[in-house]
């Protein structure tokens, strides 16, 4: 039931944002999204949903065929990862008193392969992510 509510809210926001001035929102240069046909590659995603090292970032970006990943300084930043077998995924982040709240909204229409979102986040002020400490690797 909760997923249905999130999907409904997402569709309302999407429809509402397309009305009015018809301007497209600017693309975030530190977020990349795409699709991978080989669904077994989804296992490259970290279980924590976070990438905190260059070797892990390289493994994911190369394994998923991301040709031009954004730069990441892992001393100052980390990457949030979301995946789904559904047709669409949107990842949002919000820092709340030192806890980074990460939410992935996924559509329920299953398709071959998987979709992903990688989002770079600054470490400054982040003590925990969804109430858990950042992984060391």
C-alpha cells in the first residue's frame, strides 16, 4: 500500500510540473540514470545502496556500461545507488539533523533488465544514512 501511495504522489508531481511555463527542470550533473539489459549485473549494486570508494564506483560504472560517470572525491563525497526491475526509478535525498534520508520511488511495471540511478552526495554534515552509519567500503 505504501508503494502505491508513493507512486501516486510521484505521478501527481510529474503531471503538475509539466503544466504552466513548460520549462524542463535542469539536469543534475551529479546524477546519472540508465538501464542495463543484463539483469544479472544488478548484483554489482552495493547492498547498502552506497558507494564509498573509487574501486567500487569503477566496478559499478564499468559493469553497467556508464561511459561518462561524474567525478567523485571519495574523501568529501559518496554515491547513492538505486535500482529497480520496474520501468522507472527516482531517488531523492534530504539531510535532516545529520541523517541523510534516501528514498527510492519505483514503478511497479516489471521489465527485462534493470534501471538505475547514481547520485553524488557531499559527506559534509552527514553522520548517518537512513539511521545507519556510512559503510567503510
